[in-house]
């Protein structure tokens, strides 16, 4: 492949990634472009329509798209048709994807061994039913004080390859077929330190691109059906919420102040939890403000007083603010203490949410992973209890765990602390 062709492909990859992001501002299975080379017609799957599209490109009746070059060799020809048919049949020897660091990455198939760093991609692997392929993890997954220790017991005896920073030699010694991580685990350019091992970077704590990421990962791991099962579970819940809340006039929408790990740290609409407020039909009072790349933003108490939100949602767990929550504990004590602390902030005494006692503590565990639909269900019930009388977030939570995390044997009614005060359906 000549240099000019490589340049064009790189630019196309970046453009495609931006298009994927723009098209997924609403979490809807029909609102994204599947970032796999071979998805020639730029829809949400790879099928015979892509074969037909490549045939038309070869004939000259259609223009090539960013993903028409299915085998990523710089040419559009019959070999691309063969590659697409192999992907459809699950017999491809390799597959090229666009990951969430804007990189075109080729992976040899099938993938039988995985090193994973990060709880979000690890949860995704459980959903896709491929945990038995994991051969190495980050040390964080084995710490007795973390969500991962409780929620991902499969990892407790596996070799560790990272503790803050990745130990590249440890990864190389395991010789995995692929290294899967959160976007920022390996600094840009350091992928070359894992020469010969493809590195896939995902951003699985962001709900706005979750269907795309799960479907892409499903193709890589030969778990397309499981990825689709996940989408088919989540999408109807979000659709029902959207249909009931999108017609509410702005003055009838619940106005929400979200507080993250520290006092007066909130999220814009770019933040994971900030966006989930929108999915739940709430009005995030910081939605349109300018924050960091991950939506992080520090605000002043006087601004909160001026905005006067109807409800305050405070995130808890992961041993932040000295709180435990979620799957880590059955004890609500620290969540209650955190709520009391917020209710008694003198600078917020005249805020409507404080006056009404409308302060809720929400666990990180059900928010910053592909399991985010659980937190959306809880938030919706908190925001609109009358509008959603028939919505039972506890039942949704249990059904979700029974479907995608069955091996845990978790009983939501007996174990865990996910929302405080607890929601009574």
C-alpha cells in the first residue's frame, strides 16, 4: 500500500469515528455506524447488502465508503467480497475494526485468549459470554476493596499485568491473542511495546456509544448474537422511558444536580452519569456547560442555589468519599451518612431539593459500566414516580443480572446497596 493510500485510510478512520460519535447522541440501535471494515454501506451490521454494495463499487455505480475495503489492503476488489462473506459466516481469518482511540486495528481470528485491563471492558466480556478466554487482568481486579473483586470473581487467581501502569513484559509473556482495555490505559503510541499483540481500546462507560462498542466487540470475539441479545434487552427499556418523557414540557421535567466523587464536582451532558440523567428523562442543570473531555466540571454552591434543582443525585462507592456502595456491601450506613452530610450543608439549605429532602445516593457500580441501564431505570423512577408507576427498577436489575451475570447468583432484594433511600415499587 502506498503512502498516499495509507494517509487516506487514516483520515477516513478519524472521520468515521467522529461520525460514529455524532450519530450516537441518542442510544438507539439504529443510530450508529458499525465500525468494522466490511460494513461497506455504513449501517449497523454486516450482511449481503454489503456484498452488493462492494459489487456496485467495483462496477463504478457506487462510491466507496470508509469501510468498503473489507480486508484493509488499500484496494476494492473481489477479495473484499470474499472477506465480507467470511465475516457473515464467521469464518474470517482476521478482522479490522476502528476502535475508540480512532485506530484501525487488525485482529487474527478466532480470538481464544484475552488480557483485559479495566472493569468496564471486563463487564462487557461477561455479557458476551467469553470470560473463560481471559488469561490476564489488572491488579485492580483482585483488590479486596473494589467492585471488580466482588463482581468479577473469575479474575481472583489470574496473572496480573498492570498496577496503575501496564507491565508490558508481563503481557508479552502471556502471549494473548488480543489486549483489551479502557481508552486511557495505554498511552497513545505505547501500543508498539506490545509488538505482535493487537491492542483494542474501548470507552465502555459511555452509554451514548455502547451499542456500537458492544456490537463491534461481539464481532471480534465471535459473540455477535450475545451482543444483539444485550441490545435487545436494553433498547426497549430506554425506548419506553424516552416515549413517556420526551413530550414533557421543559417546565415539567425534573431538574437534577448530579454530584460526582468530590463536593461540587458535577457532569455536563458529556459525562457518563450526566448523560444518563438525560436518558432517564431528567434535565441535567449542568448539561450545556463546558467541562473536561469526560464531562467533569467544578461548580459553585451559589450556582446550585440559583439553579434550584428538584433533586440532588450523589454518586457513591469505589471507596470514594470513604463510602462503600453497590455490590461491595449490604450495609447502607455510609450511604446514609453521605446523604445526611449533603442535607446538612448550610450553603444549600434553601435549595428546593434540600428543603424537600429529595437527595438520593446512587452507586457507581451500576452507572459506569455497560450495565448502565440499571441506573437509568432507578433514576427514571426517582424522577417520575407517578408517570412510571409500573416501572420496577429492582425487577429490571434482577432480570438483567439473571440474563447477563447469571453465574453471580445475586439477589438484588437481599444483597447490595444501589440507591439510598431504597426505592419502594
